[in-house]
């Protein structure tokens, strides 16, 4: 299936297809492509065993089995299957096949406490899986792809019973989005005033734990109907480095300005027009970091990793964030070897000056990779970098007249 650009938003965007995984017609089931692996996707099912799963509130795996590369529910176990791991911010991709009259679901942020909660769905919001044709009179909120009993999906393009469907779920910072067979069905936000009003009008109003958890298990429902799954893949979206409200978890170095404005983190030249840094209090070794930045004025800045600071003298490595034709995405070593990797002139066009840019930095041991707006900028190995560990630090360059905005700073520790 060839990915098609998705523009996002509401209204007509519901009709547009989304960019998902790079899927090859020849790729075997339950296998990650090289691109998927590089993007951080992981398999939840290898087609052979259920080692990453367990039953909710029960021993053993009765009613669930790995058969012919599929994860199958017989519909006779009376128990849901849950991941052994918790997930907070993630993207989930899977295929499912339901028989005539079938009913099932996918829950997330499930609290694994059977003594307190008697079912997965009393804590975890549910992406409904259904043979819609067999439930013509069903409440629209209970059709395939809906957030069960809370939000109705937009014209779900569900296939006939016995055919394979593809589902995608994204959960990030309270925003949840559902897709089915390439179409966006709905988006909703957890824990808002609208969310609470919907809960009070739903069957969940008597369940105090419903939708409250910020992390938890992913569950596949046994609703006394058989169902088959394959190609279960998940990508963690990591932990936020910035809470959108203040500089908690960060330390200012120097006299330059660092402040929060409308949820965005802003760095701006101060009266001394000198170098300044905002560094994480926590240190990191191996990671996959994503940040968004928008340059105002000349936008000369950078993202340091595995760094340490004494005043405003920094030891570490900088992923350059600079005006056009100044190697944004390249790697520079301050007070040392200087440029380790500059970018080819042809890649300068990927920087969107004055607009939001997405910078990704992945460092594992000696291996350093960077991407700008989805385009790989550098890929190299360095023994000195491999020996280090340290903080992330955002830089403001000296010289004055600089202003850069930052948002969606998120890291996955590897």
C-alpha cells in the first residue's frame, strides 16, 4: 500500500488517507521493515508465541493462541488478553479479521489491577471492533472504530466479515486518534471538560477509574466471539521533556532569556547578547529525541546531547539549528574538534525558515543520526561520543537578535 499524505485537521480531512508505515506488498506478516525498525516500531506478536501477552485477572492463556502466524481468540476463554508492558504515548498498528456477527475491541491505558477493577474496559477507553452489518440498529458510538459509548466514528469503511481490516490508534499528550483502513475516523481529547461531560452521559459514569490512567496495558477483548489478529506493531512516542507550563526539569545557564509563552518554550537574546543554555537536569546515554523548533530573527541555536556545563562553557555535541545555508542538522563539537559532520548543500532546502521544523536525533553508542523534517541529514560513528553521557541542552548563540521557539520535546530512552 503506497502511503498518501494526510493533511490533518477536521472537516474534509476525514476523507484523506494517512502516512503510516512503509508497507511492502512482499513483506511477510509479523515482520518489521527496515524503515519501521529505524522509526522505532516494535512487534507485539512475532507470529509464533504470546510471550508479550498475558490474561487479565487469570493464569494461563486459555482461549488465545498463535496459529499460522495469527493471534487468535477462540471466543471461549471469557478473558481479555493484555500486554505485559505498559504504554503511555504510542502509535499502535494492527490487522484484524472478525467473523459474521463478531464483536471485540482494543483498549488502552488499562489498569492491571483485577482486585480493584473487574474488567479491562472499566479503565481503558475502547476502539470498537464489530461486524457492523450484523448490528444495523446499533448506536453509532458502538460501531467499528468508535470510542465505545463515547464518540461515534465518521463513516467507518469496515470490510465484510471474514476480510482483513487495518486499524491504527495514536495516543499522545491526551489526544487520541482512530483510523480504519486508511481513513481517519475521529479524534478526541482525554480529561477535558467535554470528556467529563461525555463520561457522565455514558455507561461509564458509575466506573470511577474509567479513562483516568495516563499509562497502562493494551488489551484485546474476548467478547465471546472468535477474532484473528496479525501484524501487531507499536511505536513508543517517548516521554515529554517539557510540560508546556514552566521550566521544571531544566536549568538555565547564562543571562539570556528562557521563558514560556502560549505553551511554547522560547529562547531570546538578553542584555549581554552572550551564549546561553537551557539544560535538562536528567542525563541521557542512548536515546531517540524529537523536537520541533521555529526560528524567528536569525534563529541561530542548537540542541546539545551528552553534554555538561560549567557556567556557559559546554562540553558535548551540538546538533546545529541555524539560519539557511548554515548546516542545520549537522554535528559540531564546541571547544574541541569543531565540525564533525556538515550537511551537503543540497540538503539545505529541507529547513523551513520561519515555520515549524521537526528535528530528530538518534544516538546509540558511537552511532549518531539526525533527521530534519523527515530527511536524514547525518549518519556517522564517533568513538569519543560513544564514551560520553550527559544532559540535553538548548543553545542560544551569542551576538544578539536571536529568538527561537520550541515545542513537543520528547525522548525515547533506548
